[in-house]
C-alpha cells in the first residue's frame, strides 16, 4: 500500500502580511543543553483577545490588537520590537510550554523541571506576577500538558517523558495516574469536545480512553505497517471528528500520516479504513518522540470540507492535509505559497 500521491494545489493560498516581516518579542532563547522533548511557547485567546508567548527570561503577555498594530507598521522583511507587552520572568527554570484552560481564563505555564504555574489571565493583564497556584509533577521530568477543550474544563491530560499518562485537576492540584497501559504512551489528544482522550503508544496502537481511565475503543496498527522490520510508534494524533483521526506513525527513519476512519459501533463491530499519506511536515531526525507536531482544523471552506495545517517544531515550513472532491491527500501549495514560521 503506497501513500496516496501528493496533490498540487493552486486553489488555496497562504499569505503573510506584510511579506516576511518579523516581530521580535524577546532576545534569542537560551535552551538547556539537554533539551526537553516538547516545546509549545505560544497560546492565543481569540475569546479575550490576548496572546502569551515564551521569552528568554520566562514569558510575556500582550493583547492581539497590539501585535496586529505593530505588524501593520512594519515594511516587508523588517524586524520590529513589540513594546506593548508585560514580561514575567521565571527564575532558575525554563518555560517549555504555555497553554490556556478551556474557558481561556487560566494560563498554564509548564517548566522543564515538571513544575506547573497557574495564572489568572486577568491578573497577567493587570501586571500580577504571582501565580495563584504552583504545582509539582510527581517526578521532576519533562511533561506534555494538554487542557481539556470543553467537557471537563477542570482537567488536563499529562504525558510524561517516561511514557505514563496522568490527569490533573486544576482546582485541587491532584495528579491521577491512569494505570491502564503496559506500553509506553507516546502521543495524546482530546476529542473535539473533550469527552474522551486518544492515547497512542510505542507499538503503534491508539486507544480511546474515558476520563475515568476506561478503554472505550482500540485502533490497531495499519496492516501495511504490520510487517515493517523496525518498531512502529505513534508519533502524533489529531482527532478530527467523531470517528476520524489523523495519525502519524514513526518507523525507523521514516514517518507516514494516515487518515483513519471508523464506521459502525463498538458493540456491533467497527470497520476501520486507513488512508496512507506522506508526512505533511517531516524533518530529518531519526530520534523522534512525542509532541513534534502542531495542528489546527479548518472546515467548510467553500467546496473544501476539511484542511488540516501541520507545523513541526524542527521545521520552518507549514504542511497541509486536505480533503477535496472526496479524496484525502498531502497538499503541495507551491514554492511561493508557503509562509516561513
């Protein structure tokens, strides 16, 4: 089963305005020699119109209107400073992820020591530098923190560097270990409404799990990858809709993206279809782990039902998966149609 051919796309254009203008928000980041596996240093609230981003000293808060205003004053290929921001230093530690709670009222700052700082967004807007809660993950190690998007707004899913799964209550600060897996967890993703969690492991299996830790469904490794000579791990999961997933599998020095669609019910039996695509945003690194990719979902764009933009923290390019005229493909937008990030 060869990947579906990439599709040359001229009906979608990605623009950057002004062309190649850059906004400097910090001095260059000084990352530790032993980098954590995961970085996510930007969180944007469309609901309240603010942005929180990582800096060389910690993180900063700004309003999106001020970011847009600064960029609108820049000419092509100019780099300008963002002056209208509030800086929040973090001493003796390094910020490696920034998240927002489901209601966008709490800013979640993750540090490479496994410490989690919780701030009220309103407090950051007014200059309050003290977190209202400081939590410490049971082990001092790198973690991925993923807030629930809707159904359980108090909960964050956590994937630790050693492949374990935890649920964190933002209100109580309690870490609950979900001890339902014998394998190493390599990727996690909430469903669109946050009722279940998709959990991928180092054997290429994806399980749908409730917040109580019960396995509700299992998606096995695509048959085409079942006979590979190297081990296959789930590198990334993005839950598109009820029974449709984008899953990136890593095997050896290669990776493939699959659109996985299931029909039927768990009780009566599920039929699973795997559509193999090329990795939309690959990078040359044989030692891939969890958290390499970033996604969003664009739906109902004219006669295009679905576009999935991909970014990767080791790449400056954007990639795209799209569904057009009933077919899924990795899209090629042309050399003049990409935005460097």
